[in-house]
């Protein structure tokens, strides 16, 4: 019990906050850049998976496959397109979950083939 109850800890907190800002880990500029990068990643991934799902649906339509297979690919592509739209509006967590759901629906369609 060496600490005094009237000791001032404000200076220690200010020093630790200044040190955190100097090493570049939690700066406000990086937070905005990280958010921008997450939005572009969600948009790009969603667009790529949408195109892949639509291409797979069209390929399955031309071959002899059950009707459920191209429908699953098209449904997964629609979910990925919605994820891309959400990602462009900054809802990156929801976009990630929609991307996962879309890929799972496409994988389910692949199992029916």
C-alpha cells in the first residue's frame, strides 16, 4: 500500500494516451482508412461472388441439372449482390454475414448437382 489516496493519476493517463497516438495504432485517420478499406473489400468481394454465382447458374441451366441447382446459384448470387450493396453503404458486418450466407447457398446448390 504505497499509493496515496490523493495522488494525481491524470498525468499518467495523458502520457499513455499520447504514447498510443504516437505509435500509430489507434489514430483517427487510420480508423477512417480502415473503414474505407472494409467497404471496398465488401463491395469487391460481393461483386466477384455475384458474377461467379450468375455464371455458375447460367452454366447449370445449359446442362442437364435439376432446376434446384441453378436456382440455388442464382439465390446465392442475389445474396452476394445484396451484401455488396450493404458494404457500399458502410454496413460491413452485415455484408460479411450475407456473403457467407450466399456462398453457403451456392455450396448447397453444388451438393444437389
